[in-house]
C-alpha cells in the first residue's frame, strides 16, 4: 500500500470525515435561479456573451475568457437570462453574475463522444479551455494553462490526498468514478507528453486505493501511490516531494521538476470536457459539520445559492460558522445567497463545539510552528515581521515560500493568527513587486 | 439562523487542543514528583519555601500586570511555574522573606520589565536565584542533611562523599529539588512524553558534561548525579521562552550549557555553575537562532 510522505514538518489533525465518506453522491435538483459569476477562477474575469432576455441551453457558454489565464463559464440550467448584475460571492465581495431563470427543461446540445487519442496537445488544451475547466481543489487555476507547461513534463500526479478535515468529495469520486478519473489522467498525460501518471491517496482510504488499483491494473504507466496520513499531504509541493522525491525550487513551478499536479475532480472534468465536450456546469461538494442535519456529498449545479444546498441537506441547526472549503484553509461564508462556484469543495456548517478561534496570547517560543512547517519556514518570526511592517526582512526569510496551509496557526498553543499575518505580509510583498 | 451569532475569524477554523496554560500546568505536574521528594527529605521547609515562592511570584505578576495596565493573565500558569522552579532551587533553611524577594526579582526584573510572558531573554527563576546567590551567599549555601535540620558544610558535589545510590534517590544535602535524580527523571519523562521537552537540550547538556568530566579525569556518574545539573538540564535549560527554537540551535545551546558548567565546576571559584551556565547561554539564544536557521523546502535546488 505504501506510506510515502514529505520529510519535513506536517502534523496530524482530526479527520472528521465519517459522517459523509460512506454516503454515495446525491444529485441535487437544479436551482430555480442560477447565479453564475463571471469570475470563478484565478485570472481575468469573463465577458458575458449572452444578453438579458436571451435563451440559453444547459452547458452553453455564457461568459468568454479573453485572456490566456482565465476560463469561460457556462449555463448550469436552461432558461432565460433575466439579469446581468453584481451579486455577493462567498467572501462577501461583489462580482458580475449572469442570472438565469430555470425553465426546468435542462435542454442541452446533443453530446458527441470523441476519440481523443488522435488529438494534438493544443487541441486537447483548447477543449479543456472551452469547457471552462479550472482547478477544482480550491485554487481555481485554469487547467488549460497547466497542460501547456513551459518545460518538458514526465509525470502527471493526481492529488487524491484530500487532507483537509471533513471533506470527502474527492474520496467519493475516486470510489464512484475511478475509470473516468483514470481516463482524465491519461488525457492529461497525453496532453503534456508524460510517461507516467500517479494517483496519490492517503492510506486512511484503503477502499479507494483498492478500487483504483483494480482500475489501473491493466496499465503499467498509471498507478496509485499510498500516502501517509499527514497534513498537508495534499499541498502541491508536499505531494510532489512525497511521491517523486523532487523539490520544486523556491519560486518555481512543478514543471521545473518535470511534473504537473491535478485535483481528482479536475481530472474527471477533463474527461467530460475532452471526451464528451461538456462544459463544467456542476460539481460535487461536501456538505458537513455538526450543525447540518443530513451531511452528505452533493452533485450541485454551479450557481446554486449556498442556502439551497444547506436546505437540501436537511437544513441547519445552530451554526457558529459556515465555511467555504476545508476548515484549515477555507473562508467564512459571508452571505448565504452567494452561489456555488467551480473551486468550492465544501460547505461546512460548524457548531460551537467544533470551531476554535484566534486568541493571540503572547508567543512562548515553543517552536511548534517551526517544527510543523512543511516548508521549513519560521512562522513565528514571519508573522511578527509582517505585523510590524518589516516586509523586507520577511521577504529575505522566504515569506513568499509559505503555502498558507495554516498548520502553524493550528498547532500554536497561544492560538496566534500566524498564517493570517503571513498571508497579509505576502500580499504587501507581492504588491510591492508588481509596483516596481 | 437569523437570531444566532456567527463567529467571524480567519482560517484555520480548527485548532489543536494544547494551550499555553496546559503546557504550563503540565510542567507543574512534572515538578510534583520533585516537590514530593523534597518534602519527603526536607519536610515542612519544602512546603514552606515552594508555597511562599509560588504565592510571591503569582502575586508579583498580578500586581505588575495591573500596574502596566495589561490584562492580569496569571491563570496562564507561567508565574506558577517560575515560582515553583525558584522554590525548588532554594536550600531548605532559607528564610521565608528571602524566598519572597527571590520570586519578586524573578517575576519583576526577570520577566515583566522585558514585557512579560515570552519577551524575557533570561530564565526568570534563574535570575531570581542568581540575585539571591549573590546577595545572601552564606544562606544560599547552607545545606542540611535530609530528615534533619542540621546544617552541614557542603553538598556532595563539594564533599565528594555520597554513594551513587544516595545521589540517585536523593538522600543527600542540597537544594530542595535537586537531590533526587529519580524524581527529576520521572518529571522529565512526563514532559518528553507530552511533547513539551525537546530532548536535544538535556541530552546535549548532560552529554557534554559527561564527556568533559571523563576527559578531565573526573568521576562521570558522580558529576552527573550530584549538584543541580539534572534539575537544571531538565527543567531550567528547557524553558521554551529562553532557549533556541531551531533543532540545531537546541543542540548548540545544550552543548554550550555543558561547556560553561564544566568550566565553572572544575576551574571556577564557585562549587556549582548551573545557574550561570544557563543564564550565559540564554544570552546567546537570539544569536544561535539566527545562525541555525534551517534550509527551507526548495532552497538549495534553486542555488545549484
């Protein structure tokens, strides 16, 4: 089964996955009104290509990406475009959204199956781009950019670690759609010219490893790597180190060490995009936490309001916080009318007993943040310098190498907001660089 | 939903259960066997000095935090630990008011004037002890035999008259907490098991002392078990605030403590050098931290 891991730092955090990991994914009915943001990815927002009053079909492109680092968006219901306006997103900021009144017909273009084996690299990249596929693990980085790496790549890694507590959507997808996942992996390998594909899975999912090993049994160039259960095993750089033993250079890309990493659900979306020509208009998200009555994984249309998704899972009791994503790196949901977007992996409705927050007591220099940092940084100093505005010193000491996994804040006995301070410092350093 | 209040806090939204207070109280728990042994050997004096030191330390902390207009955070347990450590490092017959003075100095001059918890460069308990040792030399070196109040002239480190077994169990004259190696090791194991004690510092400290004792022809076991080396290496040198934060730095710190201790023991005019060995190395802690920054992920690859 294997027990690969990254050598430095990391730590054990509670999994809290039992409530959802054994329940099959359930499809949720499409919303009455889909609110589809024109920016659901890292990079430039889209330009709307539909007009108010116009009819759209399910999966039709409604926002066109005009820059390379961007991705188009698609209608997740069929019906009439009733408004193109600013609406609040999960984090409370407002963004332009296309609002479609669902006619309930799910009318779509007929699907055409395609043999991808004869497609060129740029044809595959174009199909992925056209379908609006972006990193579905949380970052939302456009996938077509990743499949045209600046350097030769020999390995495609699929990130099935899912090391964040609560989240089980990748777990369920790997169990329920192993062949689609492996097909997506093969398409990605063909696109980048890789000779091997490896799916990394934490060994706390033995049934997943069994299913995937069976599914890969006939292909010698695709295999499963068992990973030790340790946070943040699913962080890109840690995953590469764990599986391939390669270290991405500071400030560099995975392609610098000959690999690319894709999330499980992204690979499945790649299969849909390239084989079936289907735009990305739905995804699986985990709805969990003690304050939601019926926690489960839900196949949900992009643009469905968060409140509807929670209601579909039985509604909520008395939550202390609602989080978009995992509890280590996710953000607080500021507005329940905000829609599900492509990079959203989970909605956690947490009770008071499950949540813990910052106290910012004095640092006692216990060095746990240093011992646990998977990048070998000194979070206590970096946070301190950021708070004091000593950004040059923070930059010299590699603040930009922080992967923002939040493990430093997790282990801190004084409950200091280390990662938050470092994130703020990184923003200033980044802004200073672009200003020059 | 409408009437419930949501928490607004940045990620992470889950955190480890360990807190500063739990760490401090675990240190207190680890000191309990030591205090129990001291009370068994030295009776009421042990209870008197440790209690008084704790009360004076916590009281000084509360008063000075109030004077500094800071939240009175005495419940974090740090002053409790300082008071307990100081009390256990005192000779059994020391007058009560001296213990009070020592605790006051430890908390106020050793800790609060630097900005309180986490900001002090020197181990507060050792600052208190150093001031007492310099001010009241004869009282601070008046030792009694266990189970008696009879003052003797010297600890085994000076007299050289004790069996290994006596040193191990602690039936020798000395400061309250330093005599029983057994009790100290029990506490040390608890701290190690709970992830509070980094083995590098005590191993570096005790190992260096052992090697140098051997090199200079001393009785190695006797050098390790007598005096306050074990107590200091386990409980004082490992103070998180005043010791280095890098793994390599902790080795450097431990070895450095051993070097200074041996120089004082073998060639200095003091019989025991534990207090000063740790205080000297505390002063080097920021430099050690600076010199021993670990390589980060991806760093060397880029430079090649």
